[in-house]
C-alpha cells in the first residue's frame, strides 16, 4: 500500500491542481445562461460492429482515442507502447523495444518473445488484421482515431481475438486540398516529423500521402567499451499512400500502400537491475549507463498494401477487403545484460554467465481476403454476413554467439505455414423502440504446418527437423441486448465466446537434444473464452458528460501460456485447465466548462490461473525469491505450482486522466494539456516471486502551447514522463535479476501547421 500511495502522488497532484477549476465549473452549473454557452460533446462514431454507429448505442465496452490525444502521447517519438494504461484494462510491453509490442486486455495476453508467437489481442490496421507480433508495431501517424473493443470479438474480426481488438484507422483521402506538417525536437536529439497532403487528382479520384520520421541519438553509455554514447538510439521512417476512387454514389475503391524502416539498437538488458529480496531497482542503477560485452543491433523493413472495395447495391452493400503484409527483422542483443561474471549475489552489471543471441525474420508474407455483405436500413432488422481467408508463411532464424561480441556458435530455424478460413453472420433486431437484440456466429478452421531444427548448437549436437501440424476448428459467437432507459441512458448485457487456434513453440537453440520431440517442439491446444459483460452508458449535464461503466467476468478453458526462461533456459507452451478474470471499467469524458475538457478511465482486473497440477520452472538459483509452493511431483524437480497466480503482466489497477484547459489570448488560444497513467504491480512471469514484479507507478505528460488562425498554427512545449519515474517493465529470469527500464524523461518543443 505504501508503494501504491507513493506511485499515485503525481497523479493525485495533477487532480489537486485541477480541483479549483472543477469547483468553478460545478458552481456555474445552475446558471442556465452558462449552460447554454458551454461546449457539448460531439457524438462518437465507432465501427465495433463493422457499421458506423454512435458509441452509446453499441452494447460493448469501447474506448476511443482521438487525434489530439495521440499528438500529445507521441510528441517525443514514442511507439504504440505509449497507449499502455492510457486505456482501461490495457497493458503493452516488449523485450524487443519498438519492433515487437505485446498487448494485454483484461489480463489476457502472451509474454512469449518468439517471432512466431500468437497473441489473444488482435490488432486491425485499416481493416486488415496484423497477425505477426512484428506487424503490430507499425507506427501510429496521420490517424483518424484508435478504438479498443474489450472482450471476445470472434464474430466479426479477423482471427485469434478472444481478449479484444485494437483498431487503428488512418485519415482518409479528401477531394479538398489540405494537409498538415508537425515537427518536434527534444532531449537526446529526439526528433519527430509527421505530415500529410491530401486532395483531388480528378473529380472522382483523391489521394493522401502521409509520412513519418522519428529518431533519437544514442544516449546510453556502455562503460565496457570506454566513454561515449552507444545505445538506445533509433531511426524510424514510415509512409502511407492512399488513393480513393469514387466514380458514383454507389461504389468506391480505396487503395493503400505503406512502408516502414527501422534502424537502431535492440532492447537494452541490464544485469542486476533489480535488487535482491525486493522489486525495487538496485542501488547504483543509472538510466544512461550499462556495461555490456556483447553486440547490439536492430533493423526492420516492412511493406504492405490493401484494397478496400464497397458496392451499394440498393438493399445491401458488398464489401471486399484484400490485404498483403511483408516484414523482415533482425535483432541482436546481450541477453545477460552484463560484462562481469560471478557467483551470486550479483551486483549491477554482473551476470552468472555470458549470453548473446539474435533472432531474425528473413521471410514473412501475409495474405488476407474478406468479403462481407450488409443490409442497408432494413427497418427493425439489419444483418451482415461474409467469409474470411488468411494465409501466413514465415521463417524464423535464431543465432547464438560466444557472449563477448564474437563469432557465431549456434544456428536454429523455424518454418511455419498457417492457413485459416471462416464464415460469419451477425444481425440486430429492434424488439421495441427501446430494446434491441444483437447476435452473431462464426465458424473458424485453422491449420498450421511447422518445422523446427537446430543446425548447430552452442552446448549440444544438432537436432534433426521436427514437424508438427496442429489443426483447430471452433464456432464462436455473441448475444447482447441494449435497453434505453431514457433518451440519455442505455444499459446492456453481452454474452460472447472467443477462440485462439493451436500455437506452436520450437525454440531449439539451447534445448537438451536428449529430450523427446514432444518436449522440444511444444503445441498448445485451442483456447476458448466465455465472457459476460453488463454495462451502462449515459450522457449527463446537457450532453457535456459522457459516462461508460462495465462489469465483466470471463473464463478461459485450455488457456495458452508460455513458460519462458527459468532454470530450464527454454520456452515451452502450456495449457492451463482454466483461468478466470473479473472486474470493473470506467470511461468518462466531460466539458466541465467552456475552457476545461477532461477524460478519465479506470479498471480493476482480478485474474487467476486455475490448475492445481500446472507447474513451471522458477528463476535460476531462486535469485528472485519464488513464492509459489514447490511441486511435490518427483518427475518435475525444480518446478513450482502456479495455481491461483494472477496472469502475467496483468496489473490489477489501471487509471488514466487527461485534462485540457484553453483560454482565448489575442487572436488565438493558450492551452495546457496534461495526461497521467497509473498501473499497479504485476508479475513478469507465470510464477509469483519477490523480485520479478513491477512496482506501482504513474507517468505523466505535459503540453503547453498557443494556437492561432483557428488552430491552423500551433507551437507547444512538451514533456513526457515529466517526473522522470524509473522502473523495470519486464525482466530476464534465466541468468540473474536482469531487467528492462521504461522510457526516459523527454522535454521538447513542437510546431505544427495545417493548410
């Protein structure tokens, strides 16, 4: 509790600073003239059910992030991980840095760092599912909005979405010429350049070109090779070209081509970063210093295209969405995080043994095709139905090195061909003007052909190719009802099921070649989720306050888990018999006065693994203080029972707040924008330990600026992580108390122009 109170102080301070403004706004509420003058909330249009609807009329917990928030969040060049805890029940972390984000919604996610890992959170970018975890890191720029749908979304979206969906929507081309340019510069040579141009090429064809360039100088000194800044720099460039053809009111075609290139350093691992006997950072840890004797490099190149077609055939509209994605990545790092090797206890910069490895995705190709037919205002009954096809082919290469930046000592490879197809149907029916029912079904079939082998091993002989071909089929669906209590108040209930296809894990680099093939290449069976959600959506105070409340309970059968690291130094897929989660969520936005706009979100997620016999290896030599009971099974020595543990990377409490205060000054507006995000403690791994747990922390951002010419010009000073909070976001448990840190504090200036 003491840690929690300490972490909440910056958030509490920002709320306290806003209280006088809130009080002033509340005192003015009875004034009818003031109420008439006050700004009201615009209707929020979302596409959670693949139709454009008012968020208040959708029976589901949804959070939307608009363009101004995204501008503030990403002003220092941050990637998609900046959304973590800035939406209720959402956590995002990575051991690959910018290249490989791992998403968790309501506690459901996957800690696996393999380039072949599947995730229960689906990311959909411009209507195309991004399945491989590397694809999920494509930058956010020139966005219309970001929408998060919590709970199983198996009926209408892509594949493997039992936890929820994050949906990114780019700004569309327009016939009227326009665009914007935004440039920012800050600490450590951080630069963020973003812009777009749009306009008509002909009376029926319009285009939009969007570009992004982000960079940061190396700012972390590797003490092992002498003075100088060596690590944590990056250069990232992305671009997107869209062409929209609208020859008539009944047809449109939207083509999208996009590219991405990243060159920088891999995630920096820090040996002995976590103090033994607790989860605080060790004394002497400095954010800008490490001591590594291995190489560090990361490169990524990706491209893709999509074609979205829409025909209005009168009573129905036909949609076709074709997608292509391709990405290559290589990441090499000093996994032990140190340069001095000793027996425990270990200090910062010290490790038990050297470990240096690299992973690459030399070949990747994803193809998707969706065809969907939807009704056009059929009165009390509307429906949609369609089919979806997915194919992905990948090759993953893994390398090991001598641990001192030297020659290669091992090579292993994985190959996978994954094909899935589905048919689906959904409908909604107005039983009465106040009561609407919705429901849908989806049949999915998923097949994988996977082969792994170790060509050379650092500690053992080659392992001959091992082939597995798991298959899975499922019928998932949802049923919901929404009742209008009053013109401003809706209540709803939603039952939904979700499905995640069988997964394969075959990291053979450090495996014991004497083990049977079934333990070298592990397969997790299909995962199924059943969820119940009830909620309330209400608009208050003459449409100046919008409130969303949700309570949920879910149960997962055959939960797919990845036991990574530990004393076994391998990654294995497991199925837990069951897991359950339950909690509450809040979404709030309000104009508290003409000048003050506030949003807030909060969630409570209580998760539990329910499997009395499930056991995993703990950290090496129990340096982390495992708190789970030792497994009494003599066939599994050195393992711990994890029944009753919370899901990994699943903080129980998440809270966020944004506030924007603007006042007219001269011919423009002076504004202050602040945002805060809080996460309570969460375990890094499946087992519960003293050390491998995050600390409760709050991070804040600030943006102070002046805009003029009706917002067409703007200059602002910004700060990210303004309290300079420093804590471990994840760890490596096979060597010592190695940790990874959050992003540093960045101050800077930003200028933008619209035309």
